[in-house]
């Protein structure tokens, strides 16, 4: 037995729509069987700034490796971290 879905009304503006959804459970309006996978290729992954304290000799070595590769040292750190995380 399938649950009868409610019809989503037409909204005058975004504010009216926001107020409507703030007071309702969207699952009463959505049929997950008809949902489609969405791809947003132009979205950039969100980033978070962190503070990382490194010994001078380690930072110097990383900067030297980055200079040899002609890339910013922070980018090289991100690449190395990603490689390490992906290793089994």
C-alpha cells in the first residue's frame, strides 16, 4: 500500500516557500522512488582553514620539495595528505 502524497502548492516568492517548508515535513510531499541522482560538476568542495604547527626543519624541507616541483608548498601538503589517506 503506497502512501498518498500531498501536492506542493505554488509559491508567490522564496520567502513564502521558506515559511511553508519551515512548518512541514517534506517526506509527505516527496516520492523517493521517483528521485534522480543529481550531479553538480561546477561546485567546489568546501574547505576549512586549519592551523598546523610544524618544526622549522620540516617546513623548510616541504618548501624545498615544493620549489623543486614548482608548486605552492600548501598545495603539496594537501596532495601528500590525500595520497596518504587513500592508501589502504
